[in-house]
C-alpha cells in the first residue's frame, strides 16, 4: 500500500467501551453495524429522531444481519485516521484493499483497489447519492478535498454487496454519510504540518439546536503541499454546510458541498532507471533537461446541493426522499512537444518562408457538466420483516472541449482557439426491492431484486484523433441477490450469499474501443459473486473469515496501454474469476493493548485467453503492421491483483491520555498488464508507520489532541502503481517494453494539533 497515516483508534474490531480505553471505532464482517437504523424507531421521540436521521441513506446500507462482508467506520475512527490524506488512505485496514498515489504521498491524486478491482468498478455513494462520475465511473478524491472530516460513517461492502445507486459494484461498494448537526454548539480547529511543505487547516463550528429544532454546521478545509515528486503540488479547498430541521415525526436536511482543486499533473510515471537514480523525477511538462513548463496542472471546481426529507408515516412505515444537483467545471493544462497541427484540426503555420506542420504547444482540455438525481425509498418493519423498496433517477450532461493556449509557431491562430468539442448525456434509472425476514429465532433470509436502465449518448469529435465518436448505447440490467444469516450463539455468526452485478463500459472504453488494435465492440461486464462468512467475537478476541468466488463474464482488463490522459485502455476477456479468503483477527488481552491483523489470499485469473500485441516491422523503423502477433494462455493472472494483501496494527496506551500505534502493510507481486510479462510487474512491497497522540484539556473549557506521525519508517523504496507496454517485431528483434512507476516517499513526518471548544 502507498503512504499510510495511522492514528490512535487504529482498526479496532471490537464494539465495546473500556473504563480506561476508547470505544471501538471500526467493525468488521457482520460483527457489528455503525447504524442503528435496523430498529423500528417507535420508542421515545429522541429515538425516533435519531432513527429518522439514519434512514436518510438506509436504502444503501447493510444491517448487522445482512449477509454481506462489510467494514464499518464511525466518526471517531474517520477523524483519527484523517491526517492530510484522502479517503483511500483512511480505509487502509480494509481487507483486500490496496491504496495508490501519484505524487508519493497520501494527498493529491490517490485511488485504491479492492480484491484487485479498480476504483471505477467500485460503487461509491454519499448520503445515497452516486459519487462515481457517470462517464469515467471514477471518483476523483482531489475534487472533494478534506471531505473525510465531514463524514459521520463509512460502510465498505466487499463483493457485489446490496443493491445501490449509480454504477455497478464489481469489487466493492462504499457508502458514506455526512455528519449530523449536533445538539450542542462547538468550534473546532485542526492544523497539520509536515514534510514536503504540507500544511492543512480545518475549521468547523456548529450552532447546536436553535429555533425549535433547527441546527447548522459548517466546515472549511485548506490543504497545500509540494508533494514528493517534482510538480506533485496540491492547492485544495473545500467547504461543507448542513442545515437540519427536526419535526416530531419527520426530518429535513439540506447539504451544500464545495471543492476546488489545483494539482500538478503526475500521471505519467517514471522508468525503473529513474526510480533507482532520481525517484522524484516527473517528465510531465519537461521542455528540456532541467527546464519545465510550470503550469502543468489539473484544475477543477465541483459543488453539490442536496435536499433530503424523511417522514415516519406510521410506527412501521418510513419514507425517505432526496434531490441532488452537482455542477462541475475544470480543465487540465499541458505542455506537449512536436504536436502536429493536423491533430488539432488547425492548418499548417507559415513563419517567414518556413512551413511548420508540427510545433510545441500548450493545450487546455475542459470539462463542464451537470448531474441531477432524485430518489424515493420506503421502509416497512413488522413481525420480523424488514422490507425496503425504492428507486432513483439520474441525468448527466457533460461537455468536453479543448482550447489551444499557446503554440511555438503561430501564424494566425487566435488566442484560446477551440479545436475540439464533444458531449455526453447519460440517463440512469433503477428500481429495487429488498427484504430481510426472520425465518426462525436466529435465522434471517435476504432477497434483493434490482432493475437498472442505462442510456449513454456520445456526440462530437474525439479530442485524441479528431475522429467522430457519435454513438448511442443502451443497457438493461437485472441484478438479483439472495442470502441467509444465522446467529449460532452469542459469539458466533455465519452467512452465505449469491449476487449478480452488471456494469456498462466507461466513456474511455467506448470511445477508444476501435483504436490501438481493438477490433471488437466493448461489451458490458457481468459478475456472479458467491460469499461465505463466519465470525467469532467474545469481546476479548475476535476472528472473522470470508470466502468468495467471483465469476466474471466479459470483464474489462488493462491492455497495458494508456490514452493521453493517463487512463488505462481496456478490453473484454470472455471468462475470468477471483477466488479468495479474507481473514481478520483482533486481540485485546489487556485494556491498554490491542492487536489487529487481516490477510487476503486470492487467485485471480483469466481463462482461455488470447492476447494480441502491437507488431512493427523492426526496432529501427517502427512501421506498424496490420497483422498482429498473438499468444494463447490457458490461464493468465489478472493485472493489479496481488495474491496476498496483509495488514497488522499494534495499539498501546503507555500512559493516561497517550496512545501509540505501529502498523505494517504488505502487498504481493502484481502484473500491470494482461500479457504475463515478468518485466511488467510491480514487485511485492511493505511499509511501516507509527503514530503517537496525546489528549488533554485546556483549563476545563476545551479539549485538545496533539499527534505525531511517521510514515514509511524504514524508507522502503517501492512503487504502489504502474503501467506497462510491450511491442513485438516481425523481423525477430527483442521485445520492446516500457514501464511507468509511481514511487512512494521515503520516511516523512506529520504533526497534527486539534482543539475543540
């Protein structure tokens, strides 16, 4: 895993409160659930109000008896694990999770994979609203900087999970809720400083209850850092506000979320030679040796407006509705060498008597988009039956266009001339019904049926090669799920489930499907996921195991090539699978000592697979041939799917108000292409981190915490992500390989001071 920041409430797997300890902050695999929404909410008014707030996202959440492999984090855990980092590194302890970064630290462009599945195949929602970009199906965490400080809870469902809104869940789903406005007023400040010029300031305040059930919370975050590699800088700002109005049997919530990011481009990666001799090197924006274009950057502004209303219709029936509007605008700016004017649909330029068909240029590629969502859910609970029905409709309208900011040879090109434009419109609608029923005292059955309709229309000219990408695609998906949960006794639980998921191709997959040697149409993916889980927890030690078999049809896997924006080009493979075991162990023999560990062992393979290679005449002329070379594999390992991912954490309270944590993350060897070339792999790696925190009061009117964090203690040199490419030659010249790596920073430090009044 890449740079990980660990804190005091690290990966606690127990749900209990010790007289001298801290309450558990993370629960795993059906041991416990952070949400109390499984109750009926028909007791006192305070219980009803709490339940109404929880029900805002109940359609996406698995309960404690839902047959799903899950990890739950509450607000305390999220806050303690957030130290100038994005969500991928907050979730570091999740079994089967591998986090990645581009600039060598936990800020900037970061991502993750779960069970070898990349982030654009992981469904992510915020308050039940899809966060995945409808076109790329990715979540860009730099677009929501500082978001984790505003979260109340996170639930990670591994595998297909339960039906949710937005893109298909192909490796996991992550459901996040923002913080509820509190009943008491407060002011909070958190300041983080550290290596590579890192500085982050978070400020929050809440009014508490006022005006007959009203409350208001606001949060602001600002992060700047130079990053580890050259041009890996970040300048990020975010703002979150939530207003809540509580009625006797209903609740109204309004959220406003704003993010503004300016980030140096770091997606190109570096060679193995540079990794050894100059790991901070970044080729992006290099004009000549040591001379760079210094505005090689990604710039994006995004804002959300969310309105939720929940109503207790009677003691057994709850209504939840929601509206969301998301607006985004931004661009990335790049210096590029020797680009042809024809690739920009611009005539050759004549300067004096010389005609130039190529030039060094600076381009700006823009995105402007609007996203609308509306959902309606009903929950009915009575006599052991928990029934949820609902639907969501979303509509996306996004423009992509390019402008020429500068050209070295410019005869008559207007400043900022637009050279390409295309548009994508996507409609996504689903309806679902989920039922949990107590068949016997300790036996629960689960059935989940979802229908999803997707239409995606592309129109305009492709910015890569000026080809016409106009097309219209429609998909209809039926996703059934079923399972059972059995409470063996007070300490033991077991569950089994089978679930079906479908996923449509992303924008880049569709528009690039006939390029770079692809000869067939990109198809939707299908997954059948079989899960079997068991857990034992006697409050002193806990063990949880989960077995899974994920059977794929037409899974999209990386070809090894990248497009100009760093996206891995994909192709369908007819049949593939993931077979694995996830084991989690927690020990707390003493009130001041806790050990947590998990390991995931898996086999991830393509079956009966033929790979096609770009083939050139020879390594001198590099003339691309129409006839490609091929190689057949009876079985081949899936890219970015290590067979072992493990984590271990030791938490010690050496003295009152002090907490010490030590953590280790290990990730096995990974192929980075689908060609089984051992030269195109990421070697196994491990990293060790530590933290020491001290909690104290300031004259009985404020609570404060001071934390010191050390990352990659032993300065291990490794890359947590990469890309690879190979080409073959008809005349028998040796195979050409190219590799891009993303080095992780050596030992580095952060200090965080938090005070709350």
